[in-house]
C-alpha cells in the first residue's frame, strides 16, 4: 500500500512525499521477500531521485546527450514502446501546483533522495529482482532502458552498455514482427545515445533485416532501405565518394561491402534500378582495393546487367525523404597516374615573330622581384604551360593509366573535359590488358576558338556507367600544368620532294626536330636538282614563306654554294589557298677537296708510280694495280677510293618559315624543317699540281695529274680542250695553257681586317679568292658516260703559294716590239739589210716607283743541239748603241726606249735582253724581270 501511495504522490508531483513512501515501502517489502513489489518500489525511488537530480528529464533537450547521426529522439521511442510509463516532470510545474518552493524545504528533501551513484545501484538491484520472474520481462526491460538513460546523462557509457547487454538477453513473450523492429530500433538508439555507434548500427541493421523477414507477407523494402541508410555513419560509411579519396580507409571494409550489397539489393527490390546502379558503382569505386579477383568479376558483371537496363549517369539522385546521392565517377577504372598536355609536333608549333615579341610581354610589376606577388606568379607558372595550341589543330593530352582489374578493361567514350575555350573532344575507345601497369593513352580534341583553355579532367564510360573525372579529385596524380593558350589559326604546310626518304635521322645541335629526312648519293663535284613540292593542307591561306639553310657541323671543307635556290617564281603564286600546290627547285652542289689523300699517294707509290715529279716528256699513264698481299687496313682509311671508308657525308637542314591567316596577323609563324643527307663519293683526284713557263710571258702551263677513283670509265675536259679519258683507277697528266692572272688585291681596310683573327687567316682568305678565280677560268669538268653523270673538278684548295706566283702576272710588265710588232709568241720577220726598230716598254703595276734601269741586247742563234752561238758581229749590227736606258717609272706609269738593228745575213736570230746589275735592279726580285724571248727571222732582201 505504501508503494502505491508513493506512485500517486509521484504522479501528483509531490517528490518529497513519494521519496518517503518509497523508502518505507522498500523497508517493508524486504522483510516479506516480495521481490516483484520490492523491485517496483526501488524503481519508483530511483525515478523520484532522477526527477530531483535531473529536472530537465532523461530524454529532454537539456539533459539528454545528442550525437551526430542519431535519427530518432528518445522521446519518440518512449511513445512507441509498449508499457512505457516514464513520467517527466517540469520543475516549473511543481511551483504552480502549490508545492512550497522554499529553499530550506528543498534541502530537507535531499535527505531522502538517492545520490547519482545510488540511483544506479538501486536500478541494478531492482532489475535483479525482476529477473526472478519469467513474466516480468517487459518490466525488467523498461528498468534497463531507464537506467541506460540515466547513465547516459552521467556519461558512464561502459556501465550503460552492461545494462543494454542485459536487455538484449531478456526473454520476452512472443512478439510480433513490428514489436521486434521497435525493440531493435530502441536498442540501436540507446547505443547511439551512449556513443556506441557501431553497436547502434548493428541493431539498426538487424531491425532493417527484420522488416523483410520471410515470415512477413508484404516485406517493407522501403523501411529496410531507410534503416540501412541510417546505419551508414555507424560503419564509417558515407555515400559521398570524395570522403574516400583522402587519407586512409576508415572502418571495416568487409562489413561495409556487405552493407553496400544489402543497399543494392534493397534498392532493386524497391524497383529503383538507378539507385542500384549508383550503390553498386559506389561499392566498386570505394571498395576496389578490398575486393578479391572473383568479387571484382562478380560486381562488374552485376553492374553491367543493371546498366543494360538503366545506364549510370552523373546526375544527382534525390530520394523521396530529401536525401541526395552524389554521382560516383570511376576514377579508379582505369587509375590515372599522370596527365601531360602535349606540345604540337615540331612542324606545327607556333612561334612568335621577333619583331612582335616585345608586344607580348606584360609587366605585372615594375620591380624585378616583389614578395607580394611572388607566390601568385609561382602558382600561375606551375599550372600554365609555356607552349601554345592552335585553333583548328588537333591537340593531344597524354594520360598514363593503369588497369587494376584482373581482366581486360574496356573503356568507351573517353574524352577530355575542358573550360575556357570552345573545344571539340574526339572520344576514344581503348582496351587495357589485365593489370597492365602504366599504359600511355592519348586523348585528342580540336579547340574551336582562341583564348586560354584549361583541361579539367576526362570522361569515360566503363561497364555502362558514364563518369566525369576531375583532375582536382584524383589522388596522387602528377601533372605539369593544365592550362594552355590557344592562338589564332595558322596554315599547315606539307612538303614532299623528288628525293627518297632517308633512314638517317638528323640531330641538329639546336635541338630542332626535323619532320622529313631525304638522302642522295653524289660524286664529288656533281650537282643535283631537288624539287620541293609545297602543299597547303590546312584551312587558312599560306601568305608568307621564307626558306633558310644551315649546314651541320662537318669536318670537310666545302667550296662554293652547297645549296642554292630562287623563290621569286614560287612567291608569285602566293597567297597559296588551302589545297593548292606550289613547287620550287633547290640546287645541291657538292664540291669538296679534290686533293689526293695520303693513303692514295701510298697506293700509287707502292705500285711504282712516282708522284713527286715527272719529266714533261715522259708519258704518264698508269693504272693502280690491285694489291696481291693482304694488309690490315683501317676502315676509315683503307680500301680503294670510292669504298665506304672514302665516302664523305654532308648534312644540312632546310627551314621553311611560313605563316598566314589570323595567326599571321597576331605575329605567329610555323617552321618546317627538312633534313638533307648527302653521301659524297670521290670522283677524280689531283695527285700533283705544278706549272711550266709558256713561250709567252703572259701565259703559263698548269700541269695536273688526274686520278680516276671511280669504278667506271671517266673523261675529263678543261674549257674547250680535248677530253682526257681515264679508265677505273687510272692516273694521267693533263696540261692546260692559261693566261696569267691579274689578281685583284684583297681588301685591306680596317673594317675588313677586323673580320679575321690574324694575318694567317687573312692570307688564307686571299689564297682562296685567287683559287676561286683560277678555277672559274679553268672550268674543268668530268663525265661518266655509263652513268650519264657529270660534275665539276675544282682546283680550289690545291694551289700552293709557289704555283700561284707562277700563275700571276709580274708587277713589272715588259713588252718588246720589233718593227712595231709585239714579239711574244711568234717570230718577227724582217729583210736583210733593212734597219729594224726595237722598242722596249715597261709598265709599272707595283705600288711603288721603280728604276732607272739599263738593258743590253745580246743577239744569238740556237743550233737546236744545245749550242748557242753568241759570236754574231759579222751577222748583226746595231744602229746606234746596244744598251738601252729606262728612266724611273711611277706606279701605274709606263716608259719606253728605242733602238735599231741591222741583219746582214738571213736566218733565225734570238735577242737576249740582259739587265745591268746596278742598285735599282738588285733591290727587286728576279721574277719581276721576266722579258719575252725575241725571235727575229731575217729574210732575203727583195730585188
């Protein structure tokens, strides 16, 4: 009876009275061993004490602890729980109901109130009494719930878990399916209340499974799906794939995969295939590292079955209760490790014209360094790439991808995601082998407008799921920048030539890439015409073209112009419209050194042929015989001329700089490089060069020993002389009569001198200029009739200083005239008994004045047997003195002296003019006094 009165007082808000009655009831019931009522009295005592200590209530907003992720409040659970009789009293209501609010009375009540620790002990005691009765399971369960709520307020989670563990094993009467769901739901909420999130998720999942138990005629799949969603936080799961892209994995992957599978199944039974695809995609994306090979195959097969009916998209899925499921891009199918924006091919890369370079430089700060903007510039530099793309041209981005699946991965519709510029992405399809390792994939597209384009990511279709993968969301990706400038459109030039392509790839020291390499084989001195075909394969007109050449580093000395061309006729066809073709011709002329090599000289010497000097009268016509004995020969030196060891190589690069269209207006151009590889085989060699004086002082004989180093019969011709035929390996001497040269003095102004490092180099330049002039007058050509090939044989580089002096006109020019007729090559005729005038003229071509000179004329006769007869006093008589005197001659001046002779007999007479060895003549070199030999033929006097 006292316990019942305590209950009434508690319901009436009379805390002090209820505490007194409960204490008395407990004492009385202990003595009679009525454990059921004793437990109820202890529970009432605990309830009154809880109201005193926690006036806000155990389930109110003030006293109750809130945890993120809890779905239902404890108060709502009480309303649905069968037999719940917990009373929540507002302390304000006590005062309005007439209870004395005097503080002294409150202090007095505390004497009968249990302490927080005693409350829990009394609850334990009460629950132990309830457990003695099988039919008191509901009351025992309710007491456990009340104790847990109190412990939750006291933050004693471990003790609360013991009460909940006891509540799990309480044997209740046969419950309906709905009551079972409510029981597990309440257990889940209580575990959530004390911070046991995984335990809470476990019972929430049990409740979800109970919603679709086989015993239920109409399974509640929507309720099951909703409860499963509420379990996600307890298992450290989130439906946002971004939460799994950073840091290490949280939670038990095996449990998470099981839960995701249950979500997929529940959403499918709900009749929502899009939801199934989304959850299965999420499972594959986030749990890929924890799936076995067989599980990967099973999941992907299921995904393909689902997507065949409902393809996966990147749209946000919103559930009826307002929950939004973010899209799941497949960033791991395939895994991308590196993204690199590729520069255009070397032949298509735009370059800025030098005259406009200054306009493109923007100065953001007048200071060389500013700490305020240094960081922002560094970030901009790290993202923006230092090359440009061109509007309308195909641009490439290379991805290094990896297939983590144990089977072949087919990726369809893979393309680029860009912003900033209108961009036409050209999708690609690829098939990656199982666990392929890093595999390069190139994605292409065409920018349609100009500006700054940013590559944000890529899109794929894998297993029927369309994914937009952004670079910012890819973990561990390496990129050299994702922003590049797109310049206006430029024309595209395609070059083809009349020569075959070369297997040799030229590597210029400048690092320029060569798009096309051609090769040709020529004999030394031969000229080849290279026809270049220019085709505009772009969409813009070709307006400007500039052609330059560069000879790569070579050890060989080149004479003359190696490459020459004329662009006037080609440029007259510009602007070259798209699809049109223009041609022009380049002349390739190889003229290397024609001097004999040391190994060839050795070959000739070994075969008994003297190359040091030949008597003019001896016939020089020899053939180099093959060696009988075997000698070790170096590959670079041995063998006959014409073999690979003697083949020279010349390499050059032709640069075609062109522009047009909007890009030309903005100051951009393109450069196309054509590599030229020329193999030069020897044609003829000059083994020896010497000179002999001619009958005229104004002429000389140039002697050349010519060797045919080819394997074919070869003919050599100089000017209009007869051809000299040489068999293979044959050497012959040819004599060429040439007029002596009046070499122009080499420029010696201070500006010209500054171009040469020293006097030696200056002298070499002079000698080369003289050799060029001599070679142009000789005009030596060779012809190989069997091959119908011809070329030039140059003596440049062969003529030494001595030979040049013999071929050069002396600074003093002497002319002897007999009867007014110059006597240089031919004999002068006169009559016996008639006086013959003799005139000696001197022209001074030297830069200084010379003279005076004294000359004596000595007549003689040549008997053609080596005997000269100078005793001719009876045959020749001088009219006047036999000595001539010439006055001093200024530079570029001329002087003459006159005399006369009288021939008394007929015959051929020669006049030898001697200089007196006085002071002026001794100061000058002997070569300056080269007078012609005077031949006079005295004929009989006319009757």
